[in-house]
C-alpha cells in the first residue's frame, strides 16, 4: 500500500500518456469500430455528493484533434474528440456505465470506454466521491473510513448517472441514448458496483458465516471480513435503523441487460440466492494471480453462483490485478512503480486487445443480436495462449406441448397473420396481396361476423387492440392501419421502418416483430419505437419471430416455418418456455395448409386459441 501511495502521488505530478499503438495480432473486435468517438464532461449537481461524469458517444466526423482528459494534475491523452456533434444515424445506442476501482478514477480504463463508443455504444463513467485517487492522496485515514459506506453510495451513484442520461437524452444528446438497454461494467470495487446495479444484493449474515468457517487459505479473506465491523455504518448509509437479517434490499435498475465485471471485489458478501436467480448475461474477466481480489474468493465464486445467467469467464493466466487499467507513464516507471500499472507476465496492450475483443462481441451479441459477434464468443474461437475461456448458457426454459381442450372450425382460405380475442369474438388479420382482410369471427362456429378487405397493394400482417382501436400491420409497406374496433372504420395510419410481422398490446405498450430476433416496444398512441429487445434462447438469438400475443409479463410468439411457440420475458428478452405444437393437423390436412400462426389468449378461461395459415381448424389449448 505504501508503494501504491507513492505511485499515486507521483502520478499527480506527471502527464499520463496512454499507449495508442494497435498490436498487429489484435483480434477482430479489438480493432476500432466504425464510429468516430466524441466526449463531454458533466457535473451532476448535489449539495452533498456532486458527481463528475464523462460521456463517450458515436460522433460526427470532424477535423478536431483528439482530446486530453484532466483530473487534477493528471493529464491523459485520449482518442476521442472533445464536444464533437453526436451522430444520430443508427441511434439510439445502448448505454454502458463504467465504475472505477477503489482509489481509481473515471479515466482509469480509457482503452475500454473509448473503444466501446466506436462500436455504437454510449459510455458514461463517474468519479465516486470519497473513493478516488485524489481522496486517497489528500487524506488516507478518511479514505479508509469511507470505503464501507461506498458499498451503498457507489451503486446509488450509477443510478443517478442513469437518471442524468435520461435528462441528457431530451437535450443535447438528441435522443441517441437507448435508456432502456443498459450494461453496467467496472473494475475491482467497480466490479461489485456493476453487479449490485445489475441486481446482486448484500448479505452480512452470509459474510459472517463464511468468515467464521473458512479454513482453507483464510488469509484470502483479510480485506473482506473487516466489513463485519462496518455493518452498522453501511446499514445506516442504506437507510436502515439496524442491519437487516439476511438479504438486503437491491440498489438496481431493471433496465440493465448485461454486466461486465473486471476482477470484481468481494464475492463473499453477495447474497448467494440472489446470484443463483439472476439471469442477466454476465461477463467476468480476471487474472489468476490477482492478490488484491483473489479469483478463488471473488470472481470464481460469483461466476459459479450465477446459475441461471448466460455467462462467460475469461482468466488471464498468471496475471495480476492491474491488467485492466491503462498502461504506465514514463515518470511512474522512472520512480520504480512499474508494477502498479503493468503486469510481470502480460503485455498490457495484449490484455486490452483481447479484453476489448471479448467485451465488444459480448455487448454486440446481447444488445444487437449480432450473429458474427456471437460466433466470435464461441470457445473454439477464443483459444488464446495463456487464457482460460469458458462460456455457459444454462437451460432456463420449460418445454411444453398443447393440451387440446376443443377443436373448432376455421376458414381454410384465411391466411392468418394476426389473432386476438375481445368480448368473446376473435379478431383476425389475414394476408397475401389481393386477399388481405380484417375480420371479426365467432370462434365457436367460425362464421365471419364483420369483414373488410385491405387494398390489393398491401399484405396485411399482425394485429393488436389498444382501447377501442385495432392496429393492423402490413408486411413491406411500412404502414399500420388504425380501425374502430366496432365498425372497422379506418381512423388513422402510422408509418414505420422495416417489415411488419407480429403485434400485441400488454395494456401499456405495443410489442412488434419484424421476422428478426428482435422485438420493438412502441408507444401505443404514436407508434414511435421506444426500445429494441433482443430475444435469446440459451444465449442464442431466436430469429423469425412472427405472430405475437402479450400475456402478463410474457409474450408468446410463433416462430415462422416451425411448429414452435416460444414464451419470452418481455423485459429481458429471455425465452422461458418452448412449446412443441407439431402434429395438431392430420397428415392429409397439412397438404393444403401453411405454417402454424395465430395465438389468442382468453384470460377468463385461461386458455389459448391457436391456428395456422390456411388451416381448417382452430384449437383451444393449454400448454402442459
């Protein structure tokens, strides 16, 4: 620690320059992305805990010179352009938060934050007050006392940054931040912070038990068990009068869809049951020789306890704790502090290249459903010398089959594209050019009660009911028609980008498919897109999402060209049920029929109506 303090002191007297050269053996996603990167600094004002924040973002091309980052007397050469205009093309971009380590600062890993912005992410990093380099240098004793309450303050800081990002989005960031798709990342204490904002919770009873019962290498617990003496202080910081028993309340945000933890600190204090149930895709990277946050105590424990999360573990053999910070500057080397910003085994540029490759591919896969990125994450493509790489996609879904309760007639000429139930009547959108219709059907007899035809130049698709308005998609015509539910009078129409396939309404939002592996959440009044939700089954994108039905917290979806229906968590995009609906028709009936398509839920009876394109039968089923 004494040596580290001197390293910090001398760093304040120097100009900190980051090595910008790209190694020739850099893997694919270690190369800079397609976007120029802009950066801006902000202060989130507060009487007691103002936050210094820096944002990196895809920017318009300018001729300006790359910026330098400043903290006190520390100057860091960067690659981003100061105050460059944001790039609106391809926006909105997912938000990635970065939390620095204990006695770190928001510019400690510019190799990482700038790189992600070049691939279409908004990255925001914050200085955690009382826990930065400057705080340590100015008052070491006070810094030590402030570590414990930062178990609460730090995740709260990131929640404030998310709120601030929402404000920026309505102002100078021009709406380019996808505030509903967030990743949290961090190093060391920042790794804990990222996990906490992703949903991990404190449990001091568990920490006490492990501190009292560990007999193998108990010295590894030296810098976690001291927190037992700080439990009351941490509890008061969290707003408790006395420390709660068992699991503490979360300090998290439900919009977090991915977690990246570099050498995370204190796997012993994170509630095991909460980690077991967390299903957010998580990437953990660590050095096997890390003595600050030993992986056997922290990273490996956290990874193993994430039973239901798609997860990746990357271990740099014989590497220490500081491989994930920026490389040394000249003065630090001259004063003999090379070990605090380097590694005795690993070349820092190589670590940063491989880390950028894996983290970028991970985020592209999670947020964009990028199949090339998913392929890059396959263990067969990550066989680097000196690296252990493991990827796990736990089976987190149920398998069901339809239990047939009744079989009803269905128009065999109806090319079913959308189906819903309202007031005991089915509303059906049928497709094909020159044959598309909107119809109201008696489900018990199959008789059409009301029908209108759609203009021959449109191929009708999915259907949803919002209040007293039916919204009918079209395939490639970028148009949604709005009708009165009682009369089918055309009231309005919306335009949208891309193809229209399925549509459903959950009482708050519309959800739309376009045949890809993504759902789009839309405003039910304006039809404006609000969020892109990648859909994953065991970590793999699920393409050809077709007709949709919103039921509670889930969305049921037909998979085009298959006999499968999947149930999707509408918040996370994770598939939690796969239904095999094959064999509903007789073999001779399939000869004139097309694919399974059409799902309508009856909440009164808790059953589903399902059918297909050109099917002569409508089935009432439950999924058993």
